[in-house]
């Protein structure tokens, strides 16, 4: 079935009737045409028979991207997407609205299994993983219900000033009047109810640990800020056109979050886990895995505003010590503020692979690393493995990056003791993992 508007080499618009194979990393499944051409198909599930319409690729592409536009034989795990903005050509924020909640977690588990095997050469058993992806507390809902978990939502603003979300792999904007996965604290601001002239984006932040609400405005080039009148009190920040820095317009320049019986200041739109239960869930998994002992030395790498550094320091006692390293200057300032009552915690600013050698630290007992989505990388892993930590906790939001780094750790003499996976991003393809590593010699 050929699209008459497609160019001679482009296959965009071409349709294929295919049987859908396994899930792949990225929120799609793999299928093959009768000619053997590989399709990465969204809005489908393994085992289905669908009509897939090509959205990206040409005759020379190694693979094509496509949307399932007609379901011929449906999976038993399929449900009607609860969100009216989910589906081919619509909002790209969610990947699995059309799958039962339990099926979503199974799919994420299959992706983790595949990435561990392909990139680290590990079976689930070798990775100390039972194959399950655990839902966050309160998120185990029946099919057709959607957890409202996202405490930070970045709305794109279209040419008419309407708030929306971007379509998949596109700069096009889908205007919306409500995001189902937005947390109540975000929804109650009413961002979608008003227009936002001269703005490129509006990010809404609703703190979990307090009633703090914040919006971060990014003007169009040369644009002026509108007067912000929302349904709830908010502080307002602005992203500067010249340097990309974030500056306060009015209200507090930070929000207050709560975790492990401590309050954390998160300034100027800085990073904090998006799911309301994420900080608690991850601290618990990391501490259970590390089992900190009084008086030990620990490193918290990519430490952000000090979440794990604070949790470890509480458990190491007065003779223990923690060094945190973080690239963001603003986050370092927040971390120092948040942990000011802990004299045995030190925060250094800079890239981990550059700062760590300058510290003169040759050994440590414990390491926590929570790197960006791209992972820590071979150079950093090599440095960490040389420190001889008795246990390392690796927090990862991308299973591919995690698997690559686990392979590097194995080269450095470490194996995975236990791996746990958590569904902290329901309806999307993202998943959070916590891997606990220990020296191979000790494990043997």
C-alpha cells in the first residue's frame, strides 16, 4: 500500500501488514515485512497482527519506524488507551497507554533482560535479578486507570500560545487540556487553561514534600514574560535567552522536598526524582543493598542535591565520612545547604572523572552512583573499580547504559550481587534499576 505523496526514496506513509515480535528498548516492538525489512512499531504489543504505517525511513535505511494504525489481531494485554491524546500521530509522552499495567511491567522486564544479555553478557540469574519490575506504592491500579505520578511536566507552547506536549520524535505540538499522568499538584495549577504568548515552554513543578509549586518559563527569542495568574500560588522562574541560566522572577527560587526524614532544597528547577515515591523507594533499595556500617567512608557520585549522601551519612554515624561530587554548581550549593548539619559530608563540584583523582582518595568502603541517562562510562568505572569498595550501588534510569557499565565493572573486578527494577515511570518505556555490586574475589 503506497502513499502517493511519498518521495521516490522515502518510505514514509508506506503500510505493511505484519505480525509483531518482541518488545525493544524505546517503547516499540520489532516486526519484519514479508521482504525481511525491520520495523520498529509503536502502539502495538508482542504477538499482535497489525497494519504498520511508516513514520520514518527510506529505501536505504537499516530499519524503519512505524505506527500501528490498525489492529487486526489484538493481544490479550491490550486495553483501550485511557488518554484521548495517546495514539498514532498524537502526544509522544506515553508509550504504553494501550497495555495493561501488569503487561507494561513485563515488557520493561523483557527489555532489561535483553539489554543485560546483549550489552553485558549477563542472564537475569547472573545479575541477581528475579525478573520482576515492581510498581511504586499506590500505583498498582486496574486496567484503564492511570496513576497521576508526574510531579514535573514540561509543556511546549504552540504558535497560538496553547500548552501541549510534543509528538513522538517531533517538534510538532499536540495541544492538550489535561495530562493524565500529571500529579495532582501539577494539574491543579491549570497550565492548560490559559494561553502563554511569547513563550517556548512552561515547566510546572509540584513538590511532594511540601506545598511548594513552581513554574519555569522559557521565552521565545526576544519574547517578553506574560503575567502569571494560575489557580494556585506559585513561584516563577525564567530561563535566560543569553546563557540558558535560570533566574527568579518572584517567589522562592527553590522547592522543598522530603525524603528519609530530611527536607531537601531543590533550587532553580534543579533535578529531583519525578515520581512521588521515587526518593523513598530508591533510598530504601540502596541502603538495603549497601548495608552501611558505622565509621565507613562513602562516595556519592552525581550526587545532585545530596539525597543519597544525606541518607548514607545518617547511617555512618559521627566517625563516618561522605564525599559527594556533582557537576551542577547550583545543585552543589543546594547539597551543601541541605547537609550543613553534617560536618562529615563534603561536596565537590565538577565532573566525576576529573574531580575524583584530584581528591587524592585511593580507597573507600562504599560508592553510590546515579549518573545521567548516558551512564558513567568506561573511564569513570575504571577509576571507581580501583578504589576497592566493598559494595557499590548503581542507580540507573536507562537499562542500556546500566548494562554497558556493568560490563566495564566486570572488567574491573566487580560482579552484580543483586539487581532490582522499579516502575517509577508508568505508561512510558522508562524504568529505574538499582544494581548492588561487590568484588568478584569476595563473591567467589
